[in-house]
């Protein structure tokens, strides 16, 4: 029984885990409003772990999210992006990863 549990944890669990995108560095290069969703791109960044659905390499967030003000302010000021993490899903738009958190640096 113990071996079955170990098998499930180490072999099967990763199969069901979603890729959670990572983007480090760069600047927000474009901001687009689509209905009640804000979509943004980052240029000059390094990415890893992006889900297959994020074909445009963009991130998306609902317009009522507190992230919107941070994203727009960073875009307008040209500040650098420290880290961005995605949720591993594309529920806001079919081709942009849902935003989990964003860090803006000086």
C-alpha cells in the first residue's frame, strides 16, 4: 500500500499539474484592453514553464483586478519588470496566460 501511495505522489501527480509560467526581467511593451480583460506583453524577458495555451506569450488579468493599476503604471513609466508568475491557465483569453502576480522594480 505504501508503495502505491508513493507511486501516485511521484509519478501520477506531476502528470496532472499545470505548467505555471515564469517571466523574469524586461519591460511591459504593450497593453491591450479586450472587453473586461487587460492583456499585456513583456519584452526583453526570460521565460520558462509557460503553458501550451499561452501561444502569444502574453499575460491576461480581469479588468477589476488590483494588478491592472500596477501594470498600467509600469507601462506608462517604463519601469522594469522583476518577476511575473502565471497560473498555468488561459481562462481570461484562450491564448494568454492568467496572471498570478507581478513585481515591478526601479
